[in-house]
């Protein structure tokens, strides 16, 4: 039921026999799931159980509705009468024009979007080696396994000094900006 609640806003059903379609919980009518549309819920058609299928009121292309005094029942009957029953029972993925499901499209619908970061395109772009992008990402988030960080994790290291200059602790800032060797590299790159 939790999965149904998560994906129901993105699905609809095309009815033929109705054997596979939930009468109450699937969006087989334009108004969406009847359990949400009918104000009195299951009382709209009290003879139909919570687990009823559309096929319980549809047989060989003909509708056989149980009696109901609920005013919404009349609207449900009218909407059902307008359905094209010439297709197979099919679940349609609403976000895609074709109605076909794809994992990529589902991911786009369900993921929580974060604002684009200014540095995103500088790291993740076409032609960039994924390994280089990943290392850059680790650097920005200060997650590189520098000697300074390894020592705080309790890993035994002979020396926490920078391998290039042997004068300061090997931190992200030192490796990329403060070390005389890397400063020389930056100067030559930016010249």
C-alpha cells in the first residue's frame, strides 16, 4: 500500500476486462482513485469490498452496477460508460507521453531536487573523466583521505607531514593551496 500511495499520482489505468485493476485504488477513471473521489469512500458502493476489481462490475464489455443511493455513484457510472473498452488492461505511466514506464523517468518524478550548485558544472561535465570528477567532488566536500584526516580516524601513519615539502601537516588546504610545490604548479597553470 505504501508503494501504491507513492506512485499513484503518476499512473492511470486503461480498462478492458478489469481483472487486474483495483476498483477503489487504481486511477481507472479520469477522477483518479475512487477511494479518494467518493466522499463516503467505500460507502459509495457498499456491496463492493475494499479488494474489489473493476471486473466485479464489468462483464464482457457490459457494466453491471450494484445499487447505490450515493449521488456520486451516478457520476461514476456516467464516467465509466464513456470509457473505451477496446484495449487490454494497462497501467499507464502518466509523466511520459507514450505512457511507458522508465526507471529514468521515475527517478526524475520521485527524487527530491536540490538547487543547482555554482561549482556543479566545473566538476561534472561531458568529457571529464569520472574519476577526476569524483576526486574533485571529494576535495570540495573536504572528504579526501589526507594524512591529517587519516590520523584523526585512528590510522597509524609514520608522518602527517606533506609528502611534497615535509614542512606542514597534509591537509586539503595545504595540498592544494599552501604547499610551495602546488603553489608553483598553480602559477604555471594560471600564467
